C-alpha cells in the first residue's frame, strides 16, 4: 500500500516484476532556460537586497552677471527590496522499494525528474511578475504601481507610463509605438535619457507573428514595396524571445537598456542532496534553492496587454 509522500513497493507494483518494456511519463524533453532572457542575474550573500533611488539634477538656469548660480538638490526615492524566498522539493524511497525494484532506470530518472520540476519552478516564479504586469495583484514595483503602469510616479513630481494604453495586439504599428514611447522616456527631473529597446518577449501564440514583424524584408502583411522599418533600424538588437510560461496569450513586452531593471538575485542556486534515515533505512533526496525576482526602474520594461 502506497504511503503519502513516500515511494514504496506499492507505488508501482508492476516494476517489481520482469517483462516491462518501457517506463514513461516521468520525464520529457524540456525547454532551454527562458528566465535568463527576462532578468539580469546577480548573486547575493544577504537575506535581501535593496536598490535605493536618488533623484538627479534638473536643467541649469540663466546666471545673471555678478549674480550667484542656482543650486539644485537630490532626494531619496523608492526603495526596491528583493527578499529571497526558499523553495525545496524532495522524495523518499523505502529500502524495500530500492531493494526490490528491477529497473535501475526508474531510480536514475528520479533525480532527473526532480531537476525537471525545480527548473519548472524557477521558470514559473520568474514569469509571475510578467503575468501580473497589468494588474499588480501579486507583484508591484517599489513605487506602488504594477510592473507596467500608466501612472508611475516621479519622486520630484509628475508621472510617466511604461505601457501602451489602451492595450494593443502585437502588430507593426504597436511595435513602432512602443519603441517611440521608450525612446521618449525622461528621468525623474524630466530630462531626456537614452532608453533604447533591446529585446521583444512574447507568449507562444505570437511566435509566428513576431517572426514576420521582425524578419520580413518589406512591409509585413501588405503588398506595399516599403521597407520593414523595424528590421532596417534593428529596433530589437537582441531579438525576440518566446516564453512558454507567459499565461496571457497576447500580452507582450519590450526590455530596454535601462540599468537597474529586471533583476534575479540568487542567494542559493539549486543544491541537490542525498541522505539515508538510520532507523528506517529510507533513502532521502531533494533540491533546495533560494532566490528573488523583481524590478527596480520601470523604464527597463514596457508592455502591452494585447486583446
């Protein structure tokens, strides 16, 4: 009889008998790491990490002859806190099950299956802020707004937007609009800064659409002889990346060259350990990891909640 949380001889009794041709369902091919395109990775030696905004200076003013120059100030803004969260997944196998199981491949696959689940955990956690980008139900920036918002507050006053409003599907016009919006972003004091789009991030249903928009030589989807301006200007020099863990079928995002943006801090990268319990002789194995994901400067990401 199977015991919850423990793999026993009753967990798969057929594997105690010869003649099984194949054991399937435990592992499948997995996608390449996709979270690495969503964040800049950093290692951490602290329980948490914090990014603190300090406001820049404004424009210079006219200095009258013989008069003093003007003096500006700086002030502290929002504090982005990355609190590392621990995750773990393991399994217990009884001594009897290990002793009686005729198929070594099953035992070998357990560690691989554990790694598969750990990788999926990282990907789902990493995608969560993007999946919540236009709602802010589970993740908000330090400024109190959702990841993509029309009302990101400046510490010195006013607001700015890092979202297309209203949300628009992925198409040539919307891609052009979002790149223009990115290049017109200003700093906290209203001065223009060099924010340049770098990469496009899409869910699976948009993969073919994105390929046509970024790689067509001429104006995509038309009979016109115009050039594809997005391709000609290399508007997304790092390319487009599909993410299988995005849950909205038509929401899409653009990452920019803005520093201190989407960041993943690793406190402990995955650690796989094995041990044995003396009294039961059960075999124990599991993986532990601890990390955090988030965003500091909203200018690093722009998005559109496609319909």
